[in-house]
C-alpha cells in the first residue's frame, strides 16, 4: 500500500469529508468539488500540496517525498 492510499484510509477513518480533498491516483472525487486541498505529483519530480479554488490550483508546498507530502496534507486537513 502506498503512502497516499494509507493517507486516504486514515482521512476516512478520521471522518474527513470526501469532498474536502483530492489525492492524485487514489481519491479523485467526480465531479470535483468547487474547492479542496490536494496532493499531486510535480512535473519535474517530487510532490506538491495546495488548495484548489475557483478553478485554479494554488501550490502551498513542494515535497521531495510522498511521505512528506502525505504528512503535510494531513496537517492541512486538521487530521494529524
């Protein structure tokens, strides 16, 4: 199980509403909610966490590892 899959399970267990976040390749609500926090791979390598608002992705932080990105998303959601 990847770190992203473990994070998604932990968020569900913590009762975080599914529409509050998007985890690339693991949890991608359809249709997407109007705003949410996200974790996705960066084009040049590594990972990114941020917020999606009004149709625009706004990065908050870049991470070298998936584990760092997962930990940051969990903090952004107040679940860790």
